[in-house]
C-alpha cells in the first residue's frame, strides 16, 4: 500500500475538509452529543456507556444513509451519461 497516497487522501478529506466546512462537522456531531447529554442528564450519569454506544450507532447510521444517497445519485448520473453517449449527436 502506498503510504504517501494514504496520507494525502487523509489530508484532503480530513484536515482541509475541516478547514473549509467546519459547520458540517458541527452539524454532524450534534446528534451523538445530544444523545450523550440527554442520557447523562436523565440518568444522572449512570447510563453513560449506553449513550456512547448510541452516539456511535447514530454516526454509523448517518454515514450509511449519506453513502446510500451518494450511490443512488451516482447510479442515476451514470445512466444519464450512458444514455447521452449511446445517442447519435451531430456536430
């Protein structure tokens, strides 16, 4: 595996993304942190381990839904490109 590629990929989608879109990171972390806060307040700190697991599950579900929507959009875009390439287009 190319270590330099991995570092460049992580920098591009990690640090530079945080620098450009910090509001997205805030909105991304609102759900797990709110679960953590509510469970901590309502259970007086006794069920904090469940809140951490719930926050992790919510992050995984959010990533899954976003990835699914990206896949659907890519599939529709590829169908459109295939349709345009298959048609006869004059100059």
